[in-house]
């Protein structure tokens, strides 16, 4: 026995196309998107040029199901009748009717991507109720159509939707993910703050409690979701910063974890590499400096004002500076940076190095991993103060002859 096989997207509830008087068509505006005049005008031009490509859909009781903009375009053209596809309302599966209404609202949708995602997610649930064999993980998508008594190959939800709405399957999957995984109140916040889809996807990947924390961070001044996430995860980590040494030191190198308000590139954000600190946090550190001591303070040009404040609060007086010239050019808003500064400040009567031990104010060294400082500076300092008692603050590695302090050791 030969089995008839047919591939189709939806069950055939439709009649042949007929022409219906426009003044007899009933339009229920409830749950229907507002008429867009620009869309209507575009349709008027298209109809005048090539005619109506797709008839509107009405019930046998002349209730409009799909095609409001096409109907309005015909009214504008002063037409008396419009081509219609008529379906029997009493025979129609209510879910299928809802599917048609959703498609009508989704075609040429110009609203927020989250609202479209919610409509797409609703369409997915309805579609998979109508065609459960299309759910992901089913062995196949063949089923026996009770109406036509034929074996049918039904399109998956994503393929069917992509074809109807002229969207990519990837767009559909992503917008459904946003609708499904982001809390409703967080969705409202995203719309209010006009957060882009790529950042919204970062939110969608997090648990509801983290989503709420992201909203709190963004509400308090953090301007990007990625930075908010880094801050949240940093706060969840236990504080591993050791206590400062009890002894005092007369030669101190410090490389504070300056906090920046903006970055040229997300990938080069310090927050991706270590915990940054506010100016107040750095100033409040009780530095174990001897009565007579010298400070070598690393800073970028963007943080010179902060560095000068730290020097003052720590009890030092600014004297001069050194410049590290890097082998590779970096990023920058006005100029592309290729150097960092070492500000030199003193307390008490530390004295100056002997003339033979005074290095050039400029030293050259390769740029390595993020924030790693060149070893040459320590060699120069030991040359300048060979009898010093050395301390490195915010250290990321131990060093011979130096006491090193930092939470990455």
C-alpha cells in the first residue's frame, strides 16, 4: 500500500480566495497592534504597483483575523471589496486562531526586541501544542493528519517562524532566550534604560538573583552589564587581602589597583584581571613607612590626580618622576598610550642617591601581561638605595630581598 506524503507548514483550514465587501468586515482591535500609518502608506504604493500579494484572512462570520494594514490600505484606496481567505470559525482550533493573530502582530513588527521575544515565546508554546512532534528531541516529525488522512512532515517551530516573519533562525532563538530567561521586572528595566540586545543576552545567562543585582549596579551608576557582573562576582569572593606588615620600611614601591570609570576596550578593563579600588580605599591604607622613607608610586597619566592625592594622604611629598617606555603601543581616547609613570615622593630625611647611582628618568622594557611591571625598576631602586629596607605594595609575585604585600600572592 502506498502512503501519500505531504510536506506543509500548517493544517489547511482555509477556503478558496473570495472578494468581500470591506464595509461588512468586522475588526476587533483588542490585543491587536496599533495601525502604523507608514506601513499602510507603503502598502498603498505596493498595491498600486503590483496589486495585493496576500489576501487578508477572515472568518465565515466576516471577523478579521489577519491583514489589518492591508485592509486599511484598501480603504485608503477607496476600494469597495478586498480579496479574502475565509475560514470556518466553528471548525477552527482556537490555538490555531491565536497563532494567526500572533503572526499578524509579528509581521513587520517595529517595537522593542523584548516585546517581540515575548510574542515569539508565546508563539513557540502554541505551535508546539499544535504540533507536539516538532519539539526538540523528538525522534522524527512525521505524524498522521486526522483531517487529511495523510502522513505529514511538519516544519520545526524555528524554521516555520523564520520563513513566515522573514527573520533569521538565530534571531528567533536569541529573542526567545531573552523572553524565557529574563525576569519580567528586569525586562522592564532593560526597556527603560534602552539596554542593547547583546548586553541583555549577558543578563539572560544569569540566575534571577544575579539579574536583580545587575539592575541594582546599573541603577547606582555602573554603565555596562559586563562591568556590573564583574563587580558582583568580585563581591561574592571572600576577602583574601592579607594584613599589612607590622614592621616599617624606608623604600616602598606601590602599584595601586586604580579604579577607572571607562575603558577604551571591555577586554582591557582592569576589572577583568584584578579587584580595583576606589581612591578613598587606597588613601585609607595604613602604609608601614619609616620616618625617613621614599615612595615609588606607579600611575597612568589618567590617574595622576589620584596619585598626587595618595602621596599627600600617605604623608609624602612629591619630588620627581620616572617614565617606563613600552615596546608596544596601547589604546587611548586622545593619544595611544605607550608609557607609564612612577612618581617619586619622600618623607622625612631619606636623602638622595649618590651621583653614580642615579639612573635616567626614562627606562625601556617590554610590555607583558596586564598590569605586570618590569623588573628593571626594582634593579634601579636597589642601585639607588642599596641599603634599603624594601617593601612592595599590591605585589603580584614574591621577590628576593623584598617584603611583598598583595592579595594575588
